[in-house]
């Protein structure tokens, strides 16, 4: 479903953000994308969603290649950003879900069904600014899935969620995988989803540090400045200490 071949990206200033990334992701996989701040996670998500164009190498998503077919990639991929307020454009739940869509009876019914799936049906006419952080996150997910993407990219989906919200997010990820959706979850918090991941990808300063099955990658996350699962309960040494 996703193939990266010596993928590179440099900012307009010339500063490199990603270099030499090669990776293959099978259809329907749930991928964990982890790395410290500045490792290139958000840049990679922007490339995978067709918002950025590689400055070197290539990527293929669902049979469409970039550079060259970014528009086709955008028709198959949806990115849900970390900050829901940057993505919500409608004044109400109804308006946000139907924004830019033809208001046919079928589309309105589909939007209402999607709102019900995310427990937002009772807030159909509610102003978005009155929604909780978790509800806003679900609204963004609902809008993304309403387009029927084959690839869903989630940037820090567990950020700011309480325990019930995190459990609900895990249930959403499971439902999406059962439906055959390929998902890439970018996160600092391995505790929230690592047991669900089919593949774990670690970036370090714009390069692919390690990728593979979770059990093979976990021993290497700490050396790449990623907190191992459950490490908050352990007395780990600081960087540079023996």
C-alpha cells in the first residue's frame, strides 16, 4: 500500500528534513511512527498525504507515485492533525461534516451515521467551540472517514485524551483495521497503542533508524530518544549516564 524509495525532503531554505527513507507498508497494516521532536514525523505524514512533494527519491501510495501524482494521492489519503482546531472549519458538527459536500439526502444520511458512530449525533447542531478536546478530535476523524480513504494518517491521536478517550481511540483504530484501512499513527506515547501495531517505524534526525515487527524494534527505541512502553514506572538513566 505504501512504498518509500530513498525518500528525501528539504525545506525551501535547503535544510534537510528527511533523507534516504526506504520502507514498505502492507495494505491494512497499523503502523506506529515514532521519534523525538524534530525527527521528521510530521514531514513524513505531509509527504504521505500528498501535501508535500519529495525533493529526492519517491513514494507510492495505493498505486500513485510522488513526485507527480500528489493530487491522486490526496484523493485516497486523509490526514488528521494533532490540533483539531486547525482542521475544523464548520461552525457546528453538521456544518463541519458537510462542508464542501453536496447536501443530498444520501450524503446527509451518511454524515449522520458517521456522527452516530463517533457519539456525536446528539451534538449535531452544537457549536464546535463548545466541544471538548476529545470530541473535536472525533469530529476530525469522522470528517476524514466520511471521504472513504484507503489510508488514514493520525498525528498524535492520543494527545490530550483522558483514559476513557484513549480507550475509545483504540476502539476506533481496531474498527478501522477490521475494515481493511491502512493506518499510520504518529505518537510520542508508545504505551497507548504499541500492542496494536503491526509495524513500528523509528525516525531519528530525519533518517530511518529502525523499522520492523514491534518485538524487534522495541529494544532500540530508547537509543533513539523514544521512551519505551511503561518506562514511566522504571528508573531509567538520563542520557549520558551509565
